[in-house]
């Protein structure tokens, strides 16, 4: 249905677009090279609604995050998840990474608690990573566990519980180091905890003090930074932590400014009208690197599938205008269980890459000149005109170069995969 773009049409249109961009001083070939070299880390948890493959001997509850929806066919084995991810990879151009959570360990049906997991439980993932040339990233899992049921983990007042989670995080950094060695580049570890309170805790201080101490203990363990890079992720509120989140923005901003770890900014973790794009320049003036969770907040949900909206475009404009692309680690974080999950991965990743491409083909110098000369209307006019400039033709060339479907053609493949594989599970 959507196979209308032949390589000849794509080439012709690209040549026109290239000529247009040249007139405003933009080199589209160079933009495509940069785009091709920028890795996007796809989150494994979109494929199975954040369930993982952990074997439990007691029932567990969510703990701060929840995927909503009943679309058929979520992956329920690791092999299935890998196959689904490969399908998404075949529809997404450019460099990809794959982001795992600790609950995606493969333990051969055995109960292995989270303070006991090691690189051996990720052997299949590491082999797959090598075979496919897709480096891995990693996350400790501080939710969906009996010891997370109180709503506190690393900041828990109980020493035994807190120490369990400290041990868990240490295991995770060792696993990440092993992954890093396996893939020959750093594995990025994101530390997010759901800790907080539903309603008005009297003591908002002690959990934060304990959290600092817990992280200090975790990061004191020597892990080769060539193979493991850490980020700490803030949040405004979560399910069951509506009134108080221990790891707030101010908390982690303070931690990251006084420690080597990166700050992680999730696009859905701020007030509904607050954007992260204006935070980039402030943070990267102080820190060498930043970790992004590309997501889309809608009212109280922080994890809708990413689309090419202004939030996303402004984010990449800030990164590219600041010359900071190499200092930003781009990871996706959304989960929608109500639509085809391979489709969700592909939509969100392609949207992220399109936003980056739009920023890469911006005639920034001309805009800056307008700005510096006081030509505000001219600047605004050009920004508006650029929105309908032929960036889509440059994007289609990228898809052609990368051997993935251009334009809407991938939707045909999604329909086929949905009917043939997903709906027959
Ligand atoms: C939750 C955080 C966190 C998780 C993943 C699964 O609000 O955004 O990053 O989504 O770790
Ligand atoms: Zn996140």
C-alpha cells in the first residue's frame, strides 16, 4: 500500500532538497553522516510492557511504573523479545544500541535474587549483542520486587532492605562492565529508583540523606569507566509517590554536580508545561556528559510513544546548536501496551532521528545573524519556513542509504508482522 518511493524518486527528490539546503549554507551529506554516526539506545521494555523474565517465588506488584493496555502478542520469552527487537531494527535506520533492565536476566528457570545476578545471566544477551553489532546499555531494577513494596529502596530506613538494594546496584555495575568489555565500548547504566511517598511525609530529609550515602557506597566500587558510565535519573512524581519523590530534580542535580556521574533527564519527568530543552545548556556548561530519556509526557503519564513534536525538535536543536551531540547519550524510554509494540519502538526511534536530522539541517548561522542584528521577525519567519522545508526528502535518502524502508513503506511491513507473527502468538 505504501511502496510508492522508488530509489530513483528518492534520489531525484534528495538532489532537489540538497540544492535547496545548499542555498542556505547547509551540507545535507554531512548531516546524513552525523545522523548515521549517532546511536539511539532502544529500551527493551517497550517489547514486553516492562515485565522481564525474572522467576519469583512470591507475587510482586508494580512499584512506581505501569504499562497500560492489552494489545496482543507481547514478547514473553527472551528469544521472542530479541526477535521482535530485530524486526524493529530492520525498520530503523542508523546506529542502534539496546537498553536492558536487570529483570531481563535469563536464569534458566531458577530463582536468582537481584543481589545475586551476574554477567552469566546476560550471556545470551551479550552474544546477541555481538552477533548483531548492537551494544548494550543497562539498568538496575528497583521495582516489581517484594523489597520494593514499601515504596522505598535505596533510601529505605531499614538497613537490611537498603543494603539489599545497594548490593543489587553493585551487581548491575559489574554486569555493565562485563557488557562494556564484550562490546568494546561503555555500557551506559541508568539509576532510577521509585522511592517516595503518596502523601505528606513529615520527614523529607532523612530519605535524601540516606540516598546520598547509598549512592556514594555504590559508586565507591571501582568499575572501569571505559566500560561503564553511570547516570542518575530524577522525577517529579510517580504512581504512589505523588507527594514526595526522594530523587527529585534538585536532588540529582546536586548529586551530579558534586559527583562524576551524569544527570539523566527524562522528557516526561517534569511539570506538564516544563520542557527539558532549556536545561541542556545549563547542565552541559557544568558537566561533560548527559543522559537523555526521550519520552513524551501526557498529563500525569510520563511514557507515551515519542512523536515528532515541538518538545523533541527543540531538544535536538539545543543539542546541535550547542555543538554538544557527542556529549549526549540518547536513550528512549516509553511504553505503550495498547498498540503494536514493534510499531511503538519504530515510531519513537524514527521520530527521534527525524528531530535530530531537522536540527542538523538548520541554517544556524543565518538565524544567529538575524538574532544578533536585531532582525527578530526575519529570524521567526525563517524558523517557520524551515518547518516545511524538504527535510523529509533528506530523511528518505537516509533510509535508502541505510537499507530500511523509506517514507511510510515500513507500515506495510508492520502490518505483515502484526498479522503473521504478533496476532498468532
Ligand atoms: C521511570 C523512569 C525509568 C523507567 C525505566 C523502566 O519513571 O523513567 O527510567 O521508565 O527504568
Ligand atoms: Zn526514564
